[in-house]
């Protein structure tokens, strides 16, 4: 929660930074090494009393989240700044999200082998944290090196960019309901395999199927966007995401081949709206400039990260709350009510999230034709 509510503050700070290095690059350059050190500390286990270990975990995780905000909000805000061409922006987002997915895949495979290579135990994890911290720092520095206005700060005007920006609000709702629902299913994912299927060994293969489906969809994002438009692709991606979830909700104990196929398909189609949110964000920035004469790239980017983190926090709470209502107790045989609730949270709740996205995206008014009009007006203003 602390991290989520600091995102909009960081967005406004980035939008109104004045320096020779620009608005966003200073935060990335100077924040990256701090983030790197905190990543190292995340994987370090100092010798302390049990109480102080809890305090250490709270402090380091919160500081890590704040440092991540300092560099990631300006990083996301660079997308609308790098290009004014909508198709090129989609390609930028596809590469950005694609490389994030690739790094997630690499970390999943290499984390434990690297820890063992570094001696295992506390030493292995500490050295692993140091390596990831260095790689993170260098990566952000490379980003700042390749990402080569000065405006008066006005809080009321900045908040107006968000509160009166209907497309941005609709995008936040669509994006946020997806995140909330998916955070809910992630919270009960292990319970589904353990208590419903009795097959904990399937956790990794199914996760891999979802991840592979996600990776396959990324290079298809730009051509599909060009073919049918961002709004339609987001809508159809949300609609199609419901289908494999509905199949598994109806038959949660389906054969493994059906489970793998449905979850692979879900990973493929759900990644489309998941990535499109970031590709549509620059359109909302352009809309703000067109409507109010001020862009606010950092504020709008941070609003999307805010709704992402807020949805994750609330989703986890919802899962715990509803499981508690039906009497869930870990590591024992579960009642039919608990089993049904796990299945609902794993498959039914995401369906409700995607339905909310469909409704919200219906009211998202920036179609391809509308955006062409906005872009023509902005280009005419810039030429004056």
C-alpha cells in the first residue's frame, strides 16, 4: 500500500523535474544503484533475533519498493516521449514487456543453479542478490544512456489530467480489474493444485505453459494492433481470456492435457490486454495534451502502476478473506465448500475481472479514427 500510493507522487515529481539531463533520466541514473543495493539486501539474511528479522524484512522490502518506484515510474514514462507514432509506440511496449517476460523466464530457470554455484545457503543467496543488483543497475543505466521541457508545477492541473481524463480512467478500471482478479487466482494457485487436483507436481509445468503462451503472444502484438486497432484487440483479448477459464471452472479436474492446453491458451490471449494497457497509455497522454494542453506522462504512467499494485494487494486480501469465510485450514483435507471456493477464486474471479474490463473498455473513447484526429491537431499545434 505504501508503494502504491507513492507512485502518483513520483509521477508528478518526474513530470516537473528540471535538469540538464531532462525530466526522467536523473531519477533512473541516481536511483538505479540504490535499487541495486536494496536488491542485494533483499537476499541477505543477517544474524538477528527473530523479532529483528521481521523488522529487517519490513524495512528492506518497503525501501526496495520505494526505490523501485523511483526508477520504474520514469522508465514507464519514457514510452510516450520516445515516439509520437502509435504503431512505433506499440512496438516499443512489445519489446519492453517482451524482455521483461524473457528475464522472468531466465530467472525462473537460473536462480537455484546460480545459488548452488555460489556455495548455497545464505552465502549463495547473498551473492545471487548481488549479481541481480548489479545487472539491474547496469540495465537501468543503459536505458538512461539511450533515452536522451521544463514546466511549472501545479498540483490542481496535474490531478485534473487524471480526474477529467475519461479514457485514462476507463483504462485504469479495465487494467485494474484484470490485475485484481489475476492476483486473486495467483493467491490460491498452489491450493488448487494441492487440494483440488492433488498434483503439486503440475505447478511448474502449468506455469511454464502459461509463460510460453505469453512469450508467443508478444511479437504478435504490433501486427495485431495494426490489423484491428488497440481498443478492439484489448476487448477481444479480454473476451477470449474468459473462454479457457470458463472451461476449467466447469471442469476443474479435467485431464492434464486439457488443463495444460487451456492454461497455455489463457497465457497467450490474456497477455494481449495485459501488454496493451501500456501501449494505450501514450494515447491517454496525447489526449490530455489535446484536451488540457498538458501531457503529464509521469503522472499517468504512475497511475497505471498504482492501480497495478493496488489490485495485487486487494486481490491477495480477497483470497484470504473468502477462504477464511468458508473455514479453510492449511495442510488438511478440505470441505466441499472450501474446494468450491478455491475453484471459484482460481477461475471464476478472473472471469468477473475480464467482464469488468469488457464493460470499461466499451466506454474507452479513443478509437483509431479518434486518435488520428487528436494526432493531427497536436501536430498542427507543434508546428506553430
